[in-house]
């Protein structure tokens, strides 16, 4: 799915005028996994609400799969089916009596027949790693927080969106839950070829998953590149007051302290360990 | 806590089983454990939001099961929760912070002093007349902490106070907690899913399925990477990188911070 944003401005009034987005120009192709990074209030949430048609920009055009969703009288239901949005703490929006009914809610709204609905519920629960038979009749409210989060994500996946946008999906999960979520997003993108836009404060997640990182600051797109490019630019990230992945941070500090040749475009522990060992042995 | 058990109605497995521990005044304790391991239940027992089904909890020698002790214990043990928006009720920061001491029947002039002092302690002096909804997540959470501090508790229990915050907000809250513990000698019981945060404590309790399965200093707890992963936990990334360097034959000491590791490598 191809997404294009042209000269997007968004402003709203909250006692005074807030410029939420300032002249955003951006193309996203179907094969990308986007990491969207920035402080609270930098415009990330506004941007994803625009993509999903929840709000309209003050100015500018958004074109999704050839359809201008900012045009008058556009059918937003079709857009919302194509672009799945997983809000922060999505489990707060579970409401049905059983897990089955909750996941089936979206597909039923697409007027699919019950056979297809059931198929989609089974598939999406399997995708998020829940056992259909064991969980379908349970009340979502008696599940653990981690399981509730998975059910909520399954509900979005059951719509078979081409693009999946997630806003801080790992917040509040324990370390194992975070790892499972990372695996899920990895599979959805690299196996099921879903376009993914991930908002996260956890740079480790961004570095492990994203093929492209977008950094927003005060509504402006200030950095756009591969994780290697963006996280190598330590100076800019520091100016913006943003973290680097810890591994990258360690390598940058080592370079500052005399390891002039050490690589800083590494994000995994094993690679970093090899790089440090190589540099230490070279010194001996 | 002595032999403390707790069960929720309708659940087959008890939420807490045979919990025994003591915390000394002035200690900074972190509690880690997967979702559903019993951490929040434990926290709620400490400030008499829940009562144990069996066993006893003593706070400064007072049993939480004795009704006469309750208000005294609640004043002594303050609670801070995950979502700052659910904890702030007033339309102005100073009213919010004054809410607790007012309920204690503290006279007006002293309340003023307590509110100003509490806001200073969380580095929010000057925000007295702000509306809470205009603050960032980290600022809101620090106002919530100030509201607790204004009741002059000897202990503060925090249940994942940084889970909903961005990195800047997390750092602000962690700095505040460290300050309250180190400078003001307030006992801290800190529940978190961030292993880096847990490593700042004097001691860590590891919970699994309603039990405390291990206690020790961060160095001791994070030494055993495999058994932590078995209970769905992890170690700080620095600890894992140090371990990986050890396997290559370098005698890295038990570092807990990025600075510590960088200093070792550069030496």
C-alpha cells in the first residue's frame, strides 16, 4: 500500500493555537516498517490519526492507494479498514462478553458472512499467539493484561488491514510480553508483508524492527533515514533530547573515549560484543 | 509481612502465597515480576487497600488487620499508581497536593508550607497555580508524588509509575525517587517492568506466581540471567553485554550502568 503526504499542516486551538504538524511531506511504500519517534507532543499521534482519517489536516493532501482521503465526500470506512490503528492501551477498549465476540466485531461490520468471520477470528488469534479453542469463550476482562493486549490487537488484525499502525504497543508489558510483541510485529511485516508504522519510546524496539526511522520534533519531520543513519547521528538526537538505543549509546561513548574506529551502527548485543572484543584485542 | 496470603474471588490460584519479608526504614526496594505475578496485590496490601486472607502485615509495628491502625498506616505509606491522569483530581496543582493534608485535618498555614515544600522536593516549585491537565506525564506523576509527600509518609509505594511516560518523564520520576530516598530518607518500594530502573534499588525482590522467589542486591539478582528469563523477566542490557564480554575471556566486574561498562572497557 502506498501512502503519500503532501504539504500537511495541522493546527488546533487549545487556549492558544497549537501547530501540531508543520509542512510534512512523506511517501511510504508497502515494503517499509516505519519507526516513528519523538517526544510527547511532537505530533506523532496527530500524524497517525490523520492517516486513519480520524481527523482532517488543516491543509495538505493525504493519498492512500491512489485515493485522496482529504477530499470531500471520500468514503472513510474503506480507508479505516485498510489502515488498522492500535491505540495506546488498546485493551481498555475491549467490551464484548467473550474474546470471540470482541475479535469478531470488526469483521462483522464489514458485512462478512459468519463462516468468514469465524475464519478471521481463528486466524487473528493464532497470529497473536493465543489458542483459539482455549480462549474464544473466555471473558476478555478475566485475562491477564498481556493477553488482553493480544486480543485487542487480534481485533484489528481481523480486519485484514494493509497498514498497521501501533501507538506504544509495548507500554506496561513485562519483558517476556515485550519480546512476544516484537516477534509478532516482525512476522507481520517480514512474513505477511504488512506495512507497519510503530510509535515507540523504546529505541531498542525501533532499532530491531524498523527499516526506516522518522523523527518528529515540534510538528516537523527532522530526521528520516535507516536506523543506522538516524542513530549514528548522535549529535542531532542529543539536541532533540531523544535517547539512542543503549547499545549504540555505549559504542558512541567508546568512540569518544579513544576507540576511534569502533562501529556505531550496531544494535544487537552479540554484534556489539564482537565489535568491542575486536577493538580491545587490536589494542593489546 | 509474615505468612501473608491473598486470593481474589473467582480465581482458582491465590494471588499471593506465603509472603515473608521485612523492609528496613530508609531502604529502596524494587519489585520485579511478570504481569500477574502478584506485585500490585502486594503493594495494595501495604497501604491497607486490601487485607490479607491469612498472615500479618506490620507497618512500623502496627498490624494492618487492626481497624484502629488503618488511617495511621495509610498516612505513613503513600501510594503512587501507573496512570497519572487517574490520580489528579483538582483543577489546580496546589489544590491537588493539599488534598491529602486537608483530609488529615492539618491547619491551613501548615498546609501551605507542606504543599510548597512538597512541590520543591519533586522539582515542581512554581507550578502551584497550573492546571494539572496542562502538564506533561512526568510532571503529572511528580505532582502525584508531591501529594503523597505532603502527608509526610515514611514510606512511598510506587506501582509502575513510569509505564506510561516517555524517556524524559521516566528520568524525571526516577531522579525524584532517588532524591527522596537518598536525601530525605524515605523508604521506597518500587514496582517496575524496567530492569534498568530496578537496578537503582538497594535490594530487588523477584516475584513469580504469587511468591517471592528471590531477593538480593541488583548485582546478585542480575547475575543469573537464565533463571530470570525462565520467569519471563530480563536483565539490564548492560549486564547482558558485560556477560557476553566475559564469555570472550575479559574479566568484567559486575557493572549495572552504561557508565560502569564504558569505564571498564576504557581502562
